[in-house]
C-alpha cells in the first residue's frame, strides 16, 4: 500500500513552531539559570535557533520575557482546564488540580518572574495583568466544573484566598527546604480546611 505523501508545513506553521520553541526555551532558561542568567544567547541555543533568526521574532530579552509570561500563563490555565473540563469534579479534586499547577517547571519559572518583578516595573505590570487573567479564567472554569458551589456569593473571593494559600504552601518546599513527605502532609491538612471554606 502506497504511503500518503508527506504534507509540507506552511511558512506560518514553521514560524509558529519557532516562536513556541523560543518561548519554551525562555521558560527552561528561567528554571535552569534564573532570571539574571536568562539571556537571549542562551535562549537561542536552547531553542536551536540562530541568534539572527531569534531577533526576527523578539528583538530584546524584555520582549522575549514578556511573551514568555503570557505563554506561561496560557500553560498554567491549560493544565487546570484539562482537569476541570473532564466532567464534574469535587472541591477536593479541584484543589488538587490547583496544587498540582503550583509544582514543577511552570511554578518555578513563574516564581523566578515574581521575584524579578519586585524591581522590574514593566515585568511587574505584565505579571499583575496576567495573574488577574489567570485567576479570572480559573474561576470561570471552576463554575462549570463545580456547579452550584461555585455560583454562591463570595466563592470568587474564597477561591482567591485558596490560591494564595496554595502558593504560600508551595513556597515552603523551596524556602524551608521541606521534604516531599512533610509538604504533602501539610497539603492534606490544608486541603481539608480549604474544602470547608469553598463548600
């Protein structure tokens, strides 16, 4: 049986792939080298893109990091939406999805950006705007997943409180060097309290 002819990628598809590779490389660089060590040269190398080609997409590090902030926000929302849109979920399952979103590469990259934004006003403005967008999107998805619980007055404010609590607990693993077992135990206790707040 003859093989179907291989479809060639369009120029728009190739450009989109290169742009995504640069943004993914920026996030990887933030995690591996920190904000100060995230340079356009390192990003281009990680993305396997020439420095000249990189400047066709993003002229400066500020442009790259700004776009990476939005890219990271999209990834964070997608990770939560994937769980929430599988059907009705319990409050505990929704909290576990939010907790999972505060682990691993995406959280570490976001953390680098939050710390750097303390002294970088432009970055701080971008982060504040996108954090509001992420929170609002998660709240909308939660309404569909949780039903009437998420429609009660005050739920959105309680969700903000839950997210702040989750973020603080996730920081303990880094700031206090807490073991996985200790942090997981703390999460179980915290989740039980947050279930009562959100229910």
